[in-house]
């Protein structure tokens, strides 16, 4: 798989990634495109698109909190037709290596915490990629789902990290994502 990463908004790259994004998150949890563009305008996002030949088969949208040395995987999707072949793990490995090479100390994701087969499968996937599940369950006021934070340490600091601390980073990223976008988001 060949992966292309951009730090500025790229309409053509988004056209390849958006079907994967919408297939996975369109009905539940997708950020509107104007918010994603706002994230790029603020310099806090990167878009990563994985290709087999010329076909986009995986995508990720990551957030960067440079001063905190934290990278957040905001969204990650693999084409339904391509799942089960290791592309997701390969993509996460790429993101981990990229984050570590840029000096980030942690890679963070949030995973839905409701005890369902799909959520268990997702958490197992992230654990198979080296992420640790925290016990804390976070309740947002604007969505009904509850979430766990998961993290992968990227340096020698192997101390356990509390979910509450990870959600402080996640909430900062969400606030920045919506800042100046014309819509206010409240916790």
C-alpha cells in the first residue's frame, strides 16, 4: 500500500478519501467538511490516504497537538472490500512511525465504550496495534455514545496514562477543530 499524507487541504485527495470516510462515518459521527477544512486552516490536521494501485483503500484524519506532543487519530477507515487483509494494521503502523519520527510522545484514539460486538471488535483491533485501553468512560453532552480513550506510547515513557488525562487532550483538539468555524461546540 502506498500512503500519501498532506498537511494542507487538498480537494483532489479528499475526493479519493471521502467515499471511505462516508462509508464508515457518514451516518454516525462524521465531521462536516467545513470543520475538517477549518482544522487544516489552523494547522492541526493531516489527511492520510492509502492506495492499492490508484484506488484509495484506507484513510485517516489525524489531529496534532504539537505543544503537548500528542497525535490523535480522529478517523481511520478501510474500505469494506479490503478489510481482513492487514491494511488497517499496516496503516496504523505508518501513523505510529510518522508520529514517533516527528517527536510525538503518544498516539491517541477514542473508542465507543458501549458493550457491543462491533465496539469490542474495534477495541480488539486497536489493542492488536499496540494501544492500551483506559478504564475511564467519557460522556459528551452532544452525542449519546460514551467513549474510552486508548493510547500507544511512542517513546520510552511507558507509564500508564489515565483516561481522564487523555480526554483532556481529545477535548482540546475538538475545541480547536470547531474554533472559528462559525459553529460553537460545547462540552
